[in-house]
């Protein structure tokens, strides 16, 4: 699951979530697009806030996740 999907599933807006973890909303938006370089302490805070285990959060570019999902669905059919 992407960071954006985790946030939305937890019921937070971008500004609400960023306020909760003490960062600017544009910084969180940047990490939602590419979480490959997110600091581990921030990732831990977000996983607690969103109530999702770290193992379920996709780390990398959002478009890579979309591409991976599409490729897996093509293989399944």
C-alpha cells in the first residue's frame, strides 16, 4: 500500500497527517510521491498514525507501485 493510500484509509487529509507528525504538508506530499528516501523515524511515526504495519507500506515511487500492480494483473490473466 502506498503512503497516500494508507493516509486516506486512516481518514487523514494531507494537512492533518503532516500536522500530527510535525512536518510541512508539501514534505509529506513529496514522500507520498516517492517514499524511497523517507527517514525511518518519520516512516515509523506515519505507520503508527495510520495504524498500519511497516511491512504493508510500499517504499519507492508511486508510479513504480502502479506499474507493478498492472504487470501482476496482466500475468494473472
